[in-house]
C-alpha cells in the first residue's frame, strides 16, 4: 500500500479522467465520486475504478454521445446516457429528480445507455441533504447466477434507500450479488483470491479465481430471497429502456424515485423522528461479545470522517502505478 494525500489522490483521478477525453468539469465530477468511495473504505469503487473506466473508454470504438433527456413529464424523465460513464449520467438523473421532487412532491427518473454508475448511496446522500427520501435500483450485464443456478442471468443489481434526518441520513445500499464486480476486478488486478462460495467458472464449478469468475458467474446474495430481489431490480432497470442482458460493460439501467416527506407529513418533524429512531436502534442492547449496534450508513460516515481528519488514504501501489501511466505521469 502507498499513502496518498487527499489532494494528490483527487489530482490523480482527475488527470486519469482528463487523459480519457473528459472535460475538466466532468473529470472533477467523476473524481469526487471515486474519492468518496476511498474515504468510506470501499477501495474497489475508488481509484481502482478509474482504471476500469479508462480501459472501457480506450477499447470502445465509437465515442460517447451527449447525455439527452428523451422523454419528460412534470414528475418524470427518461435519460439516454449516450454511452457516457454512469457517474455523469447518474448525476444528471439525480439533478432532474431533485428538481421535480421539490416542485411536484415526487419524481421518477430512468437512465439507460450508461455504465459504472458507482455507489447509489452517493446520490441518495445528496438527495437527503435536499430534504428528500428515495430509492435507486440499477440493472446491468448478466454476471450473477440466480439461486440454484451457475449461469449468469442478473447484473450485480444494487438497490438503495435513503431518508433525511436531522443528523446523518439513514441510507441502506446493497448489491444483490455475493461479491461486487469492482471487487472481482480489483482482486484480479492484485492477484488475490475470492472468498469461498462467491463465484463459479464457465463450467459451473465453484472457483476462487477472479479471472475465472469474470468468464463464469458470481453467486447471488441472500439465497432465494436475494435472488428474488435481484430479479426485481433487473426489472426496474429494464423499465428505463435498458436491455435485459446487454453485452459487455454497457447499457446499465438507473432507476431513481425521490419523495418529499412534506407531501405527507411535517418534513422537519419527520427528519427529527428519523434521527430519533436511528438513535433508538443504536441504543439496542448488543449481543454478548459484539460491538455496538449500527444503523446503515454509520460505518461509512465514521470511516469517511476518520479519513478526512487523517487527510490521507492508502492505495495499492499497483493501482497508483497504472493510473500514473494512464495519466501520462510516469
């Protein structure tokens, strides 16, 4: 591991994205999302993801097209991402949803023709800061086998819910696969093994090899219940117009619904009650020998605050070296 200051980490991400052809503003938008992943201890979605973005862009013959709103009503919008990276498309969808939810009380926005949309909690935290609650679901290329199977049929299909509070928001953000795509990619780069039970090779044999898993299938999270949830997320993503099984890393569906609590109740009182319930959960008597009970997003907030106080993050040297080569700083 190599220690980077936060400013150096951001500059490296921006330089890498700029070298791929992104504008300065777009590069900053992507870098902010990647750095937030690093701050929260989710390194597979951090600077290592910048390498995957660069590889995807440099192996795609047709250049991306402008992001376009192709359908719109007062409470909805459909976005064609133009094959732009999802960090940019997701932010455009979020901006539309926030504006509509503020004026109409609720909004639903779907985006397609995009890829690598990142952490859904990143978007929902911004929505919560605007006083909105919401849900995001995302579909993608088939890399996950349904419960009882060994062939890929679903994407990693994350789903997240966020609720504003007087303190930190309550955000629950999960993938419906046993291991996330970014984790598998990072382990493949670093020559590390997967955990037992996470994946199958192309012949349907359980494997610890991330390269073999990328040509086979990941396992699903949560048995038959997680498999059912993965199917639901795939269907929600398809509602945006995204393909059921797009080829390669492409055409992910991004489905976002936002609500203004003030349409149903007193918004300030609701935020206070969310915070009070969260505190009640944290105050639950823990199981003997375990740590304190946490609320979803607590770990992320704590980890990020510690990293911000420290002013540094630790990144694998192999990732830094590869990023510097892509950015031209060798």
